[in-house]
C-alpha cells in the first residue's frame, strides 16, 4: 500500500495530511521527513490530519511521539485531528491521549493554537 503526505497552511498553522498506513517500512520515513521538514523550516504549530490513516503500528506510534518531542524541544506543538475509530482506540489503549491534544476536526485543532 502506498503512503502519501500533503503539507499545507491554515493561517499560521502547518497542516500535514497523511494518507495510508503508518507502519514499519511503510509510512514511518515519510512521517518523519514531513514533520522534520516543517520543524526545520521554523514551523511551530503543526496539526497532523489522520483522517485517511487506517492503521498505525508501534513504529508509527513511536514516530509520532518522537515528532511530538522534537516539536516541544524547539517550543512548538503537534496536535492530532480526524482520527478514525481504530486510531482513537489505539490512543486510548496506549494512553497517548494524555500526551497529544486530539481534535475531532482540522479546524478546531488549528483554532486551538489561538
């Protein structure tokens, strides 16, 4: 299965859309690259739109946590939006909902930075 990203701006927030599975060997390098590029270019407000992500494995979760830590280390923040049920359940099971701010839609995630 292919994986793709789309990076766009919503006001002063960088929104990164992911499409596909975030798993070892498929998606993890793309996630790392897209988020790293945003942080390195000075973007500090980042929303990850996961509406079209149907699966995340432990490597994918690790990458999301690593990206979150990298953003926080430079004074930024990463918020998650549009999680499918399976991904929401995974965030509950792993207790990562206590780490990430999770929003039902992209707009509310972006506006939460204000």
